[in-house]
């Protein structure tokens, strides 16, 4: 990366729109990447520099470019809850179902961190609520692991499969049971979670319950 491109790249990451514009005028490549394959668009989108994002998109930035880990600009923006930027990216063709090298999508990232508005928007734009990553985890499983209640509700309302199993056969109910989330276990059961499902070791949800919450959860799961 030459000096012009480096100044451009760093300015984009820092939200310095005047330097970004000046360097592009001097020939900077809007799609230049660093050693990790990250572009200026990826960095500015994740950091919430909307004015830079708008400029880059209007000057031909590749909205679906991937870094060495397979991550795209929309993934970083979704993770950080940058709804306005997520909108701009999707308006210009960002793939809401793009997955990184581990199979993780923008929806999974937003769900785990409780970015409700982003989750809702991605679903409306066609994000697949039942995609599973390389470990078999879905957006609902991620939301249950982090106990993001509003996100969990939104996902289930939009047909997330409450009984999906990951690579070891674990379900959202099993995760909630292990964590001792009594209200969440009740909610999942009320929305079709199957307490009789077995993981690959033959365990049911009740077998995931730890001692501190066993008295409360046993009547629900037995």
C-alpha cells in the first residue's frame, strides 16, 4: 500500500472525510485492502462513519468484498448496531446472507449482541433466520446464549426453528437450561421447544440444568 492509499485507508477508519476525499482525488483506490484483506468500507462501516461510507459507496466501493476471514462490511455494521449504515449497504446490494469462513452471518452477530433494530431490518430484507454456522449454531441459539429477550421474540415470530440442533445436538432450550434462565426456558417451551430431544450424548434439556437452578427448572423439564 503506497502513501496515498495508506493516508486514504487510515482516514476512512478514523472518519476523516476531508482526507478521504482528497486522497481519492489524488488517485487512491477505494477498494484497496490491508494485510488482512479489510477495505476502507469495512472499517468505516464498523466504526459508524456514515459520511465516509456514503462517499465510498458513491465512488465504487465493493459492498460485498470479503476480508481473509470472509467478513463483509455489513457484518461489522450489524454487529455494532449501525442500522443506518446497514440500510445503505443493503440498498446498494449488500448480501444479507453472506457468511464468513466460520459460517457466521450478519444476523447471527446482531442477534448475539442484542441489536434488535438491525435484526428486525435484516429479516425484512431476507436474512435467513435458520442459517447455521460451522458449529451448527443459529441466530436464535446465539440470542439465547446471550439472553437477548426481544431478539429471541423477534426471531421466533419470524419462524426461527426453536428445535434446531447444533453439531453436538444441542438446542436453544438446552443452552437456556444450562444457563439457568427460568423465564427463557418457559418461553421456549411455550413456543414449541421439544424437551425430549437428545443431544449426541443422549442428554435431554433437563440434563443440562446445573444445581443452582435445578429446583426451579426440574418441574418444567421433567
